């Protein structure tokens, strides 16, 4: 009874009964036809070409340049700039760790190649937000590192964290303090 009105509006009508299982085949063929027409009308997608460009073997990930206007050597690169932002410059151990990381990355070698000498200014970061310090090259070997036979001056240097640990241990196991706490007389 509604079929003529729907066909007059331009709709396809399919009589379907799930109980009697009639009309389902015609409906599925009609849906497949609609889908194939939509796919044919859709413009062809061109496959995007993926280009992989590996990092060059000699790319260290940073650059060292000399800025004549400010009389400073500039270090620019993702890793050195991130490491400087992460460093707490009030903590000597953190500054030493930063120096070791920069040395392992090759920043000191590049500074030497660029002509930097001890005491020259080095800026790491963008021009408006750079951390500037006087460069002191790390000494890796030589007579200056040697002490008397059987001694290592690096172990003799004060180590604040180790000293704090020793002080806490001494407080915790002080026999006189324990005696005073538990003896009421």
C-alpha cells in the first residue's frame, strides 16, 4: 500500500520478510550495486610514496659556529639544547653530568676544531635564550691526571652525597645517643 508512493518519490522498494526469508537476496544485490556505483564514482586515490632518509653517518646532530659579534662559540642542536634545558645549574653533579654528555657527543672535539681555547665563551641554545659559559676542556689523560703510585685523586676528592650518607649512618648507630635515650637516670 505504501510502495507506489515511495516509488513515485524515486526510492527502490524491497519487500523483505525475516521470518519467511524472502526478499533478502534482492535487497543484498541492490545494496551491492549501490556500493559498486559509489566506489566507481569516487576519485582514484594515489598511493603516497614513503621516503626514508637515514641520517648521514657524519651527522653529529649539532653544529658549532663562531659568532664574531658576540665573541662566542655557538652550539646548536636538538640534544645539546635539550640537555641544557634539563640541567639544574645549582647542582655541581648535574653540571658535571652535562659536561660528560656533551663530551661524549663530540661537542668538545668540534669546539677544538673550530678554534676554541680554554676560557672562551660558549653558548648553547638559540640566540635569545642561550646558556653561556666559559669553556674549560676536559682533560682525558696526561701527567696532570697522575698521582703517587696506588692513589687516584678522583677518589680523594670530596663526594657530598657519600659524606651525607656516612653522616646519617653515624647518627643512626651512635651508641652514646642510644644510651642517653634509654637510660632515664
